[in-house]
C-alpha cells in the first residue's frame, strides 16, 4: 500500500495514515527511578492485557566501574530464573578512533541458561557515563508458546568507546512470564530511569 504525498513529495504533507494501516501506541504502565538499588523489578501489569510489552532503561549509571547491566524473567515462582536461549552481537568504536569492530558475542549468549541475560557490558561509572536501551517482550501471558524477546542497549564503555549490543531469544517455557528484573553484575544501580509500556 503506497502512502500518497503532496506534489512536493514532502512527508510532512501527510496528515493521516491510509485506511487499513493501524497505528500502535505505547501505553506507559509504570516508571521506576533507581537510587542505589540492587535490583529494579516489574511485577505488576504484566498480564494478558497486551500482546507486547516494552521496557526502557534511560541513563542507567552503575555505582561500580566496568559493570554489566542484565535482565532476567520470572515464570510463576518467586525466582527470576526462566530458562532462556539467546543470540548476541555487538559493535564498538573507540573515542580516539584506534579500534572498531562488529562481532558475535559468544560470552553473552545463553543456551538453556537460567542466569541473567546481558544487556550492556563494561558500563563506566564516570560522572558522564550511563547505559540506555530497550527490551521488547511478546505475549508473556501465553501458555502455549515460548516467550520471545529482543533487546538493544547502548553505553559508554569504561575504555572510552561507544558500544551497542543486539540480543534476541526466548524464555523456553509455556508458563506465563509475570516479572522482569534488572540489575548490575556487581554493586548497585546508582541512578537511572526504567519504564514499562504496553503496546496497544
């Protein structure tokens, strides 16, 4: 289906979507502000209301240098230990232009693992450093299929480089996912904002 523009072909001339094209909306469900917290957990509003949930972390600063921000999922018990299989790759570029690379990350993927899933690595705790990113979780209340998710996380690495991680996988369970938890590998989350949205 083509989107028609005005004679000047300007996208700004579009005032409405064509019929048959649906617009999705992010519905903010919860915001949490970290302040020397060991973990940030979302345990409410993850239900069958939405088929997709989006989690965002914004300017998350570790208390300890060279930290890894991670996530894990709860599947009905009190523990955040859902079994996951994931794939991961990253790119980085040094501030002084001395090195850059794109590579598969064998140390950040999981094969039927119950431990945390990496989101950002080597996050610096310098005053101007932080990590930001997002995670999409699909149909967490479904009890027939596994629960797919993907993430993208960007940070200023402790070695003064821009680093971005791309991770995708699934929680290999037909139980509902009813909790999502973020934490650093060591030390507290000094500051930062975490948001959860439903996609309508």
